[in-house]
């Protein structure tokens, strides 16, 4: 029996040692690779099971998107009428049909969209209507890439759903640009951001054990203090702009989020009441019965 147990003990020892070495190597590699900073919290009102969108913030976020982001980034899944949907930036209970909302109509009319003349068939530009989608800044992906150093700006329609920690990530990225650390070789057309995922090891000439966090991003810092005018007195800073546009993109990514939360709470309440009635019925039916 002793002879049979020794090999098993030895195998367990080797396995434990191999696992420990593997974890150590993984930890060392992770340290060497740097990794992006964890997103900072934007303190958004819509977070949590009872959170709702701040309409004022969504309105400011739309303004930042329209005046800054829309020149490069599309939002092809949004129509102008969506701005007047329930819990949207310009929702007004007087206009349950957002196509009748005068604010939405006015915002759409500020934008030119391509169309075709119904009589001549020639291409033309006209004022957008509430039924129109947000226009694309470029006619196609090739043109978008050519105008941006080979990197086509992504569509922002569902960006908050496509990135981990959605709104917080967008907020941190937009407000987190920093000067590149000394020793980091930056290629032309690239910008350093500590919240951008990437591995800077091949471009780091400093201590290999202290590779800076973050990665390269083709988009230069898009926001500057005082760049967009707010009419409600909110601070006109990069940090505030980043929060507001991140909130707007989060709403665009999931415009029915508040309804979903409300429906979920209704279901939970129903299940709680149903469970109580079921238990009460059980107690009544089996009262006095030994089991």
C-alpha cells in the first residue's frame, strides 16, 4: 500500500508546483503587458435597479454628440423621432407621438440629409424630418477610413452595450487622455490613453517591469473646456462633456432600459405576492394534517 501511494503523492506535488509556477508566470506577464485602467465611475442616475435617465443630461449629451461627435461617428440605429420617445432626451407627455413633438421637429430640421428629387431623379440635400435616421458623416466605410488615417470611426448606436462597463468606460476614455509617458514610442496617427485596451510592451523602452497601462487610439482627444455651450448653466468642462455624451450614448444603446427595469420590478412584486398566496393556501389546506 505504501508503494502505491508514493507515486500519487509525488504527482500531486508536481501538479501543485506546476500550477504555482503557471500562476506566477501569468501574473508576471500581466504586469509586463500593462493593461488598461479600470473605468472611473461617472455617478450616472440610470445605474442600479431603480435608476432612470436624467433628461437634462441627455439633452446636453445630444448637443455634445451633434456638435462634436457627429462629424466623425454615425448613429445609424437612431431616428430623430426617437429623441421624443418616453424617457428620451426631449420627451414631452403632451406629444405621445414623438413625430408631433415641435422640439424634435426643429432639431431634425437643423440637419441636412441626402435624398433624390422625385421628378428629376437627381441627388439633393434637404432638411431632415422626424422619420429620418441620423445621417452618416461619410458615404461609406472606405471614405471614413481614408479621412481618419486608415481607422474608420465606429458607429455609436450601441457602443455602451458593446463595451464593458459601458457608460463609465466611454466617460473615462473621453476624459482620460494623458501625455504619453517618457519612454513610450508613439506611432504617427496614434494617441495614448490609459483607459484604452492594448499592450504597450513592444513600444516601451523603459523598465520592462513597469509598462504603462493603456493603449493607443487613433482618435485624438475630442473634447476641450468651453467647446460646447450649455444654456442651463452646467459646467462647460471636458469632464462634464464626457459624462453627458456618455449618458446619451447609454440611452441610445438601450432606450427602453427604464421600461425594462419597471417591468422587472412588477414581475418581482407579482412573484412575491404569488409566493405568499401559495404558502397561505398550503397552510390552510394541510392545516391539522400530520405529514
